[in-house]
């Protein structure tokens, strides 16, 4: 995986409205793999802040969201 893909995964992980299922669909990474990438590429404090922010968050999981839309028209085409 190149740096551009890693940067995009990190960006998608930080986005509140982007579910982990969208990351899996686009990059083939499960939630646990996305978490590993975040742990490896963020400073420890930033990782803790991110984990606290997304833990238990409905919008990070498609099954818990009201909407089925997960992709901005300005993002990479799937």
C-alpha cells in the first residue's frame, strides 16, 4: 500500500460520516486493519484522541446509520 492510499485511509478514518465499511469496500481493509494503520501512523496522543472519538460512534458503522450514503461525489471513484 502506498503513501497516498495510507493518507486517504487516515483521512477517511477521521471523517465522522465515513463508515469503516466504506474503507473496507474501497481498500479491502477490515475495521481492525484500519485501526492498525491509524496506530502505526499517528502520534500516540493523536491515536488516543481518535479512538475516543470513534468508539461507539453510530456514524462509523453502516448498520447503525440512518443513511446508506457513504461516499462524497468529490472523493475517489469506486
